[in-house]
């Protein structure tokens, strides 16, 4: 079953690499015999599912997570290998979708309004007056 990241991108199953190993954590005696930890890897650099623009975007945005153009996610949260496979697929899908998401709109700097400035200064003056009243009277 192919991994659908978005309507525009589906990663074929043939491009996904799976590795299984023993997981730490709960499970009793069963944990010592079953390979429930899942590692899912996908080669971003050589993927045929990506356009050149998508590939470039993923390589720049996920650069720190990539090792030789391959992204790897692990899942060992559950005792079942099947559940961990599902979790790993969801993690990879979320990571790729986040990497391909458009940039957020840039924030435009604005000046505070005259009224807000006036209110800020009035509050500051009020606070200063309160503190002045708390002072000991000077002995003159």
C-alpha cells in the first residue's frame, strides 16, 4: 500500500525501506523475542515520486535529518510491530508534509497606535506615582 502524503504526493511502497529490531520498554518476556521496533527509511534524493522542486525543498528543509539523502524515522511506542509500522508511516508522512508546506506569510512590522502609546505612558506614570507614595518621607 502506497503512502499518501498529500493529494499531490504519494510515495510508492517500493521506495520505502523497513528494518526491525528488538524494542526496549514494557512487554515482559515477550519483548526479548519479538522485533517490534520499526525503522522506516526513504531516499529523498533518488525518489521518483518527487518533482525537482519538491526534492530541492525537502533536501534544504530536512537537511539536518537526512543522512546521505535518506530520511529515517523510528517507532517503538507500542508492543505490536504492526502498530509501530503504522506509527512510523504516519511520522514519515507528517515530516514530509511539513517539509513541503508553503512558507508562512512574513510578518509586517507596524508602529504602535498613538492611543496605545498614550495608555502605556499613563500606566507607567500611575505605577511611578504609586511607588513614590510608598517611599519614606524625607527628613527636611
